[in-house]
């Protein structure tokens, strides 16, 4: 049976005090890419009368394709190619921003409930400066046993999308009837990811809950999905050949080096022709964030790991095996902290709170009984590595974490300054 890794989402607010919160499953610690799929946000169902809907001002992209797929609602799309289109349920909008493109995304007044996914595809080196392009496709629903599928990219169950991509890909919405089991023939050269929108779905024998993403490595010739729910279950199946290149992802840019990102940011800030202009949007474009004062390093998929024991969301040997203490580190999401254990007993912790994509560390301690064994360094090394793997940023309010970072410049590219705004937010957060 195919092994399936379960990737859990994290909540990310997208801009402003009335931000729409999305659930992000790519990139993260366990996996940066599935095929060339490098980014997956899952949002809704959101009542826009309460959330304010989607309002994303013109912003740039390089080195990628954006894939918009809705379950409900409607989004108005404008881009610097001159495209003016609407994203509607069951309709694919794919935009290519190789060398550079800009676009805006706004939910329309006709929308009451906004619900869907936003996906990115990394372009391979030979095509990452491709010209701007926009494609729209409405796949016909196809009935297979007790499932209805819509193939928006690639091919599945005899249905093929005409939409062009730069690497072999699969993208399909699959809706399973209550308690249904369906088996699909798949390309054994593909790795696959199944994102569950609603319902409990078993992928190759592994149960996935809503908003979780199941990952299956290449090798399987068939994929079996079972709806364990009493109602319909909706999923999005992603797949592709393993993407062997390392990429640099920062803000809305994908490149191969720090210099690529610096150049793209400068071009956007200077209103270069590289990104063009979005006509018809009634407002200013988004400014680029400040670059970190360090080199941004490329990332690829980490080596596969054995899953952590049940009840331990992330357990691993410490960074320093020469330590006299037989220690393990685990992240305790419920208590917002990382804990280091010696012979099963908690010996120390470093506590954090999340502020958007920032992980703000504010306290680190090691029990006196375990002092002098280097446990604090092991703990913090693990925690900061985890932040990088999650695609987040470090804010070192904690004096120990700040001191550790001064000696470990490999984290400089994801470290942000402690500002009065951060301190005020943390005070309010901690009460």
C-alpha cells in the first residue's frame, strides 16, 4: 500500500484588519513542492458580509503560474496583459508570470460566500522567464462510479485539459458520494497530493480530515479514495513529476538566487515595464516588503522522514547528538511552544505566538536540573529550523533567541526586527 504523509495547514491572515484568513498547506516543513505545485492556500466558506471578502490590490509575480479554482463566489481578475476575467466555481483561470506580470483580485458584489483554493506552480529553469499569458478553461464534469470529477490540468480518468503547462501536472476536483470508494489509474512517475475541502477521506488507506493535504510519493499505478462521511466529500487532487530544482520563494516572487529576488523587487518598486500596469483597478498597487538584511537561500524538498509517533506532531532527535542528554524536541501547537524532553520528561521550552507569517518568540527556559547540558541551544536550533521549514519568519523578542541568532547567521534571511508594534501586539496577545 502507498505510504501517505499528512500535511496539516496553518492559518495565515492576508493583509489588513479585516483580513481573510486562509489555510496554507504548501510550502511547509515536510514538503516544499508536490510536482511543480509550490503553494496552496485553501479558504472559506467565508461570509463576506462578515469577513469583507477578497481585496488584493495589483501585485507582481515572477517565475510561476497562478491557478485559481473556486467552489463558490466570484472573483474579478485584472492583469497587466490586459486580461479582464472572472473566476467562477468550476472554471479555471491560469496566469503565467514568468519574467514578470502583475494582477489584482477582488471578490464581486454578487458574492455572498467565498470558498476555494489559490495555487502556484513553479516554472522550470528553462521557462522561468516565459512571457505573460492568461488561460481560461471550463472542464466538463465527468461521472466515474460514485464520483464526479473536473480535470482542470493534465489528465485523469480519460479526461484531459487543454491548458498548457511547462512541466507534467495534474489538477482535478473530485467529489465523492457518501461512503463511496473510487480507484483511479495514475501516472507512476507522478507524486500526488490530495487536499480535502470537506468530509473525511481515506487516501490509499490514510485518513485525511478537512483542510489536510495527503502526500503520496511516485511509484503507484492507482490511487484509491474512500469517503468516510455520511455526506458528499470534496477534494482537490494535485500531481506532477518531482521538481528537482531548488527555488527561492519570497513575497510573490520565485527565482533561483537572492539576486533574482533583489532584482525583481527593485523592478517592482521602480515601476519597471517588467511587470506592466493593471488597468481598471480603483486604487494603488501593493508596495513590496523590505528585504531581509541577509542572503535568501534556495530550498527544495527535504529528505523523507519517518512519521512522528501518534500524539507528537513533530518529534526528532536534537541537533547536537554529542550532548550527554538523550533529548528529543517536539512542537506543542496547543500551548504555542517547543518542548525539549529528556527520557520523556520535559526539561525546557521556548514559547511563541504567531502574528501572521511571523513566529514571535518571547520566552525560553531550561529547568535547573538540566542546566549545563546545552539543551537550550538544541531546543532553539530545532525551533528556528522548523520556522524556516514552515515558510514563516522569526521575531526574537526572547533574549536567549536573540543571542542565539547573533551566532547563527544561517537564519538571518528569515529574521525580522523587534518593533514597538510587535511588542504592543504581544502585550495584548498575552494579556
